[in-house]
C-alpha cells in the first residue's frame, strides 16, 4: 500500500510540472493521475 502511494506522489509531482510545460498531453496525463488517485484513496 505505502509503495503504491509513494509511486503515485512521485508521478503526481512529475505530471504537475509537465502540465505547465507541455500543453494538452500534460493535461491528459494530469487527469489520468487524478482519476487513479481517487481509486487509491
């Protein structure tokens, strides 16, 4: 459980940075991350 959570947090930080730099691709990844986060919490 903790391992998965750490992985998600890391991915979350990366995607947040990516959203600022790359347009729609970053946003797509960000929405996917939010959807996954809802599943885990």
